[in-house]
């Protein structure tokens, strides 16, 4: 599942991405297994941390399972 991380909140990606021009036709981030196509990877600080990405709009996107 992809979520948007904000200062003290976690938002579903659809709530933020549905108005983004880079989102897919369902309003979700363009995700291919292991890669966010509308952003770039941010380094993880540990093995237990979720994969994080910086989207082109400036939001932090996390892939959690």
C-alpha cells in the first residue's frame, strides 16, 4: 500500500494523488513493483523502515505492507 507521509499524519495516496497530473487514471501514484514512476527513491536508514520516495509534487510517499 502506498501512503503519503505528512508532518504528523499518514494519508491514503488517493486522497492526495487524485488531482495530480502524474497520477494514473484511477488517481493512484504510478507504481510498478519496487519503483515509483512519478518520483525518486529516498535512502532508508534501516532494514525495518518502509521504502520511501519523494514524488514530483514534493510529498513523501511510503510503501508499506
